[in-house]
C-alpha cells in the first residue's frame, strides 16, 4: 500500500500499525507526536492503530528553545 509519511510517498506492506511503520522506516522515537490524516493518535494506540492505503502520516519532534 502507499502511505504519505512526512510528505514522502512510501510503499509499505498492508495491515501495518504505526509502531511497525516506525520500525520499518527506522525512525528514532523520542518525544514525538503522530498524526494520521491530520488527527493526532495517542502513543498508547500506536500498537493497535492499523494504517490504510492512502493515509497521510506525520511524525512530529518537539524541540525546546527560547
């Protein structure tokens, strides 16, 4: 299936969870938020949330500053 991840089209296996996607793409998980189709998904749900073909996934890093 095709997903748009942080603005880039990725060809990914079907029935993958958010955590599996992170592992597959080698994304380092720090303090991060995840959104699917502009809806924030709680980290507690990343193991059970199944992505669908055409989903737009965004991973956000929060950086402190002043």
